[in-house]
């Protein structure tokens, strides 16, 4: 009995996305589960770029899957399901950023001791500080949290995920010129935030 | 401090440290259970919709009555509302004269 169940599960997993989607649209809700299993790691990785707390990440991913399920009849299959899903994930993350917009006025005094040490090390000898240090990662996180939602989204997609402007336009639904304008503004906003973080100590 | 250099360095740090893609245990079961739940009736939504519909209907009636009332003056120059008032008050007038 258990073996039969396992065999059924493997048959479902082996089905292509198109077959699974067709089955879901035909009323077989269980066929949605293999899609959730297959693509959840990517959705989680995306959500973790924008939300720090794990409970928030899970909320975002649940929201993405809920939207995907309810909007599935609108999926035309012109692009791979993964692209369609990732567009939804990025837009959900952007909505999350806008809903949880916090104006964080971080300054050098707010930094933790390891972060301050890393910055001081960078000022003294930029080549000698490690990029692998937790402090550097925390500093990046702090910096990204200070950015406005569009700036954070565009910096993440363009500078961190190395996506092209055209890809970002497709993911976000913004026009190409708008992405370029927002990227320009985002870089300048990021420099402003860095200046704010460091000004008390170095400027 | 060279802010541009610091910015590049921090972005490089972020690039080199992508977030994890771990999925919580049996997360797909949670999603399927959530999707399988019957949609809860949005009571407050229905209530507010009903209120708006009621308000719209009342506004429509008020506008119609506003248009219709001036047009219903009789030859004596008595308006519809005055006519209604006279009719309603007629019984109390009769009562006064009876005393």
C-alpha cells in the first residue's frame, strides 16, 4: 500500500510542469503539490533577500503560492512556469517591502562592534578586511534595509543578482526607462545611506 | 573614505553570500492545506457592500422625490407634501372640533 503511494508520488514528480498545470486546471488539486516542492527553494531564496525574519519569509512564500494557485487559469504557457512564478515572487516581495517600509535612520553609533571594526579595517586597509566576515554581511543587510522599496528591489536585482535591465523590467512590470531611472536613483540613495552610516566617524 | 569603493565592496559581499534556499519541513503540506481551506465568507465585506447599495438606493429615491415633488402641485398651489400633511392631520383636526 505504502509502495503504491510512493510510486504514485514519483509518477507525479516525473510529470512535466505543463502536465501538472493542466491537471490542476482540470480540478486535480493534488497535482499542485509537486510544483510547490520543485520551486519552493527558489521562492524561499528570493524572499530571503527582502525579509530578514523567517516568519516573514514564510508569509511571503505562502502568499506567492496562494497567488500562483488562484491565478493559474491566467497562465498561458508562453513562458516557462518558473519565470511566471518568479515574476509573482518578485512582485510579492516588492509589495511586502512597501507594506513594511521602515525609515531606518542608521548611523555609525547604531552599528554593532564587529560592523564598526570591519568599517575601520576597511578605512585602514581595504585589501585586508575579509568579505566573508559576518560583520560585512550584516552591514550589507543594514544598508539594504535603509533603502526605499524601489531602490532596494532594483539594487538587489541589478547589482546583487546581476540581472539585465530588460529582465528586471519583465520581473517587476516596470518599463525599461523606468528601471534605468530607478537604478540611477537607487545607487545615489545607497551612497547617501552609506554617507549617513559613516559620517559621524569619518566625514 | 572612498564611498564608491565601499559600496562596490559591500555589493560584492552581498553577491558572494546569496541567501539559503532551505525549505521548512513539509512546507508543501502547509501550502496545500491552506489552499484546500474553504474560502471564509467575507462577512464585513458583504455588510459594507450592502450598506453602500442601500445608500445608493436611498440617494436615488431622494433625487426622484426631489424632482417629482415640485411637479405635483395641484391647482390650489398645494404641494404634494402639504397635501400629505393635511391628510394626516385631518383626523386630529376632526378630533379638536369634536371636543
